[in-house]
C-alpha cells in the first residue's frame, strides 16, 4: 500500500494517470448494453459504482450518504481463479450531517467471493455492504435498488427508485478527461428518489430525498500531469440535473467538462468555454487548504450559483484521502447536490 501511494502521488490522484498498456482502450462510439454494462469490465483497469444521496429527516435535519465500490485490475490479461485473481476491490461509505462526518473503508481481493458485481439479478457488494436489485429491477433505470453499509459508529439502509432511464454523460457516454486522449465510459442515474434510515451513534433517523448514481470505467482516466478533480452533481429545483467537473494540471491549467440534463433525460454536453468553476471559500483540513465553496457559471443556461457545503469538514481520510459531501446552492437556480474533490 505504501508503494502504491508513492506511485499515485507521481501519477495523479490514486494512480489514475498510470498508463493503460495492455488494457482495453476507451474510444468514441460505444453502444451501451444492459444488463451487461451494469456489471464489471475486467478488460479495463479501473471502474466504480458510485451513489450519493441528499436526505432529510422529519424534523428538517439534512444528511448526506455515500456508497462506493471501486474495482482495479493489477495486471491485464485473462482473469485468474481464486487468490490469483488480479482484481482488487475497495469500498467507501460515509454519512454526513452539519455537525458530523463519518466514513469507513473496506478492501477485498477478487476471485474469492468477498466482493464483486453480478448483473442478473443485480448485486454489487464488498463484505456486508451491498447494493442489490430484485427480479423486478428495470434494467433501463437500474431501479429499484436496496443499499446498505455500516461503520463503527454509523449505518444506513436506503431504497432507491427511479422513473426515468439512465443518462449518458459526455458525448453519448464517451467522457473526455483531457485533450490528449484520456477518457472514460460514463453513465448516470440522476433521478433516484431515496427513502430509508440513517443511524448515527445508535440513534436511527428516518430519511427521504434524492440520490445520484455514477457508473464509470477506463484504463487511463487521467493524464500523468493531472493531479485531481473537482466534481459536482446537482439536482436543480426546476427539474434539471447538472454534472460538472474540473481536472487540474500541475502547470495550473484546468480542463472543464460537464453535461446539462433536461427533465426528460436529454443530456447535452457543456462546452469548456461555457463553464466556469471558481473557488470562493477555503477550509483548513489535515494540513491542506480545501476549496469547500464554489461559484459556478454557465452563460448559455443563464446559470450563476454559489455552492456551500452542509459540513465543510467532510474529509474522507481513506487510503487515498479526498473531500466528499453534500452541498446546497442558490443564485439564478437553487437546489442540492454533492461535491467531490481529489488530489489536494
């Protein structure tokens, strides 16, 4: 792990700038197919199943929940059996409230049943954490789903349902990460309605709200000189959804990408020249200065908003540390969402 961390520092956040030699390339024009693309893609080096939820209890107290399963292949080639399998799995779970942020991390080796993803019926798991559908799950919406995870001082169990199909990000699911060819395949379910319970310090809270699922896989999602990203998923009260991210380079240059999602599910790529993300507040965390509040502008959509965190101390002190937590925003538009920032 220590060797992996040193390598990651030299090759962008979490080693995602490492070359993808021997793994399958990401190219434009992919035709997505379900349920197959709900499952793993072991020919690609890195992949994740990622859920964030903006929630509220009956007293009006706001919460956030995160559930993530990562897969990374150590080497390319045919999949080996048992403990020789080259897949490493990592899980992250967190809950956030204005006064607290709790997280947990899990690791597993592929090939021995400790973690994995199955497509029919859908099931993604690591140890006891699980996201699963039933025989009634609709493949075009990946819903309904049951989601659970726990740490030493928190747990949650949520039901997710959606009435609209999945959304392809980028250009029909081909998501550029740099002008030098780095890219991923990327689709989302931004229309989840969530209901369930969050338990913090043995006190359960019934919650409801909105959730967003991201599915992404690649063999080299970052260029070697890209140090990390600032990523936003936003639920606008007017019904639209917005995904934006800024990829930072060592020379100070930023690559900006995003998609505007209409209420009917149409996904429209946002030009980098029509998108600005400006930090407006820094928070000191673990010896780092983290931009926890942002001003976002998209002139073509007449959008200018300011995003603020529910809890500015939403630090994930995991093996590859990052900031992730729920936010709210107001200005020309209002709503809720999630912010993730890596590489600081």
